[in-house]
């Protein structure tokens, strides 16, 4: 967030004044939830499940026999018998004999610090600490030969590598000082010696081992990493035959006994240069085919690194030839994939609010008949990547955490050949099901089939009229999932969460349908969805509210100037002026794929969707919320909207939270802004006597 010192001081003083005020109405308390599984890893031989369970003090790591899922027989794995710490990120060795995991339970003689990697041995139950590093460790992965562990590593990290975390305070030489680079680091299991696999000149987002353990493929771009993922390329580099001194990289050599094989780091695929439909788009989740000859990626229009969606593309590992889209015109959005054999890829698909697990033949670009197991209107998780699932090829078993409406998070196992699903854990057993009514809503608009979610108010009476709050998801390349909004439904509101054009879940053409059209077609989809809801249930048209965060915050600000249909609006981390935003944010590279050019090359396309240019149409009371260190949607955007609304005489309030990024971390701040939202809607859309 690039703001002048005087402006920054004014905003922060204003924020401090607001934060000192106590909201008149606080958010309702939520009931205590049972422990919930989070990450899951099935051993390659399919016999053992490792999974983590979130608790108040951290997370515990469990081992359970697949054939006998008895919680009483679970083994709890933790170093040094420590319990007041957190164990996470389980990954099995290829022979299923060793489990690697991260833990904060370091040896007592060590100073408390970041997570380290530990190894648990199936043979004797011994646990040894593999790493002694200072920095952030993410996504550990075994080499297929079982000799090494590689992982994403930010040495001496001071913050998360992602763009949603709070940015560092602006000081020093901007863009040069304090830039932290995420790279791939490997450690030999036998002697704990470590070495870099990628250069400091590249920020790495994801990586994968080749089947012969001699190479890694990775998605990377020049630093700073939070800004350049949108122009990232697919690379491959060679793994040294033996450890190199710290800081030294593999350099091509013709000598047979040299530590590095012949061949330098090279680009396998460059989306900025291709002439295919992937030109200028994004790639994620690289995976080698079992024979090592090809790489699969998910490619498409994505607005955030980690919010993955697109089509499944296959490229030759040697970088030659033309990439192939094996899922052209698919009705949903693939989000995670794995090779099942050299000609088959299985993936997780978001299809209009449901999770489907189809398999596709690479050679024919068609789905394997009968393979599209539909898990229902649920959410899927299980690993560090969106919608990750764990697969045992030996037993053709898939493990994952599934959750949804009236379905608390539990681990399930799916038998691939039969499609039979079995619930493995039962942490929520005895939990009373929610009485909140919740359902999927679908409607048509301008040739598009659109889907969304409707949460009913508690104690719904069809004879009564109710207010409704419309919540717009961020992204825009993302989707609202099957999660009822109990915060507002418990207070007597309907809550409508649409997935308008630009969202995932209905194919790549639908995701791309709001390019160069932010705030127009997607707003019409939302308003038509409101019409569909009003035809179905008894809504008080005069008590409609609108809210959203990030892109949803932009939509809230833009709708303020385009329609008078809403009685109150709350905009979280929004964007009011795309032209000034371009020069203020830390992620300007994301905008070109959506707007078609930079703001300097085509300012008119940015002005077209800027709420500030239509501010004299504004009439709706608006509460604005943002973090002061938000790099994705900087606070000056919220300040600009607040200032403009004040100038045209519209009721407004701006609250800026200190030391918060795009995603709030302080629970007190979250509770405070929720309470302010509740009060804003209650005060500005009151029930008539």
C-alpha cells in the first residue's frame, strides 16, 4: 500500500478513533465445535492413514489402520512426548515405512521457533528431527527414491510468502529492500544435509518431483513473489547427485562423476508466450506422468495464487510440442489433479456447487465412462493445495476431508473402482444437526445458467416477510461453497450467496465472462438472482443489504453507484478506483489478464468499472472496513470511497484495523467488524412497525 506519510497518519488516527468506540450490538456467540480433522495422508501401500486434528492448542497427528479405524487404537505422533505444540503436514515415504511431518515441538534445548521437519519410523516408532532451519517450511514432498525431502522454504522469513498476509510496513528502497524469496530446498534423509534446488532469482509457488528423482518441475517467477504469480512459468531443474555447498546450484557438466547432470534449469512452458488458449493465463498444480515424459497443470483465468481453477492441460516435459487441453468445454472447474497411469488423470471438479471426481483419458480427451463420482454439495480438503486429496495407487483408495451443510468435517475413503465411499472418522458423532435451512438456487440470465446458495432465517415462517443480505465472494475467480451463513440467519435474515459470471464451477468460458466487464454482467447476474429468490420466498424488498470482501468489496462499492435496490451496504477490503488502485497495490500483475492491458495502455477500461467515476449516483448508507497493511486491496481505496461518499452527502463510516492484511488474523478485529456489520444493517434497514 503506497501512501504518503501525511495520508497514512490521517487514516490511522481516524481508525484509532473508531476502534475506541464500542459497537452497540455484538456478534452472537457460536457454539463450541467438536475437534475436526484437517490434513490427511494415506500411505502408498494403502494400509495406514495419517491425519491431523485441529484443537484449541494446535493440531495433533494421528496414525490409524485403514482396516481397523478404531479411535482408541490411534497412535498420536509427537516429538519429545510434547503436547502443547502443533504437528502437521504429514507425508509418507514411497515405501510407506517413514512418515515425515512438520512440528513446533522442537527439542527442549532449542529456542522456540518455526516448524521443523521430523521423521517417524514405522519399524521402531522412533522420531528424529530432520531439519534445523530458520524460516518458513511449506509443502514437504518425498523424492520418489525415498532418499530426500524437498519443500518450499523462505529463509529467515518475517511473514507468510502469500499476498493475503499483512505486508511489511513501507520503508527503505521499495521493491528492493527486504524482499523474501520462496525457493525449493532439499534435505538428505540419511545425513540431514541440505541444499537449494532453485535459484534466488526465482520465487517458487509449487513444485513436483520427477519419477526418477533426478529433476523437479516448478512454477516460478521473478521476485517479489506476491506480485508475479500471474506471469509465472513452468520450469524444470536437475537435482545434484550429491549435496552441494549452501548457495551453490547445479551447473551443467559433461563429466560423468560431476555432482550435476548435463543440463541447466530450463523453461518447460511459458503462458506469456504460448499461442494456445492459455496465452496470458495462469498455471498451477504441476504433476509428472508416471513415465516422466509429460507434465499436467491446471491452466486458466485465476485471480489469486492458491485459488486454483481452469482446465487440465498436458505439456511435454522436454518443453517441445504444443500443450493440450484434455478437458475442453468441461461444465465444471478442475481444481486438483493426479496421474493414475500414463494415459489417465483423475481430478477434483467443482461443478455448480457439487464436488465430482472424474477420470479423463489424455489420448482421447474424454472422460472415462462412469468415473465421475459425485460427492454432493460439499467442500473437500486434505492437503496444502486447494481441494487436495490423498491417493494410494496400490489399493486405488482416495482419502479426503469432506464437509458441508449439516456435515461436519470428517475423513472419508473412496474406493476408486467401485465409487463406494466410507466414512473413516466420527469426531462429530453426537453433535446435534443444524436446524438452519439451506439450499442451492439456480437461475438463468443473458444466456448463462447461474447458481448460488440461500440460507433461511432461523424459525422461518413463510407467512412473514424477511430482510435479506446478499454476500458476494472474492476473486472473482473463486466460488461461494455450501456453507450457510448462520451469523445473519440467526438474527432473522435470509442470506443469498450468488456465484455470478466470473466464478468457478461452470466451465472456463463462464469464469472468463466478466473480463473487461467488472461490475456489469456479474451485477446483473446477482440482481436477477435476487429476483429468483424473491419469487421463491417472502422477501421484504425494502430491506435488502449487500456485502462482500475483496472482489466482493469492489462489487459492493460499484453497486452503490449502479443501483438503489439495496438499503444498506458493507464493503470489506474493496476497490473504488481501478486507476489509482493499479499504482497502490502489491499485486498489479493480476489485473492485465482481466482488463486486457495495463492501466497505462488502456485507462478507459479501468475507468469504466471504477465506482468513483459514478459517485454522484450514490445514495445507499455504506460501512467500509479494511486492514491498514492490506497489499491486495490497500486502505487508500477504502479511504477514497469514504471521502467521496462524505462529499456527496451519503451516510458512511470507515474502519481501518491496525496490523491487518487482506485476511484478518486477530480474532478481536474479526469480532469487532462483525459486530459493526450487524449494527449497520440493523440501523439502516429497520423493520417497519
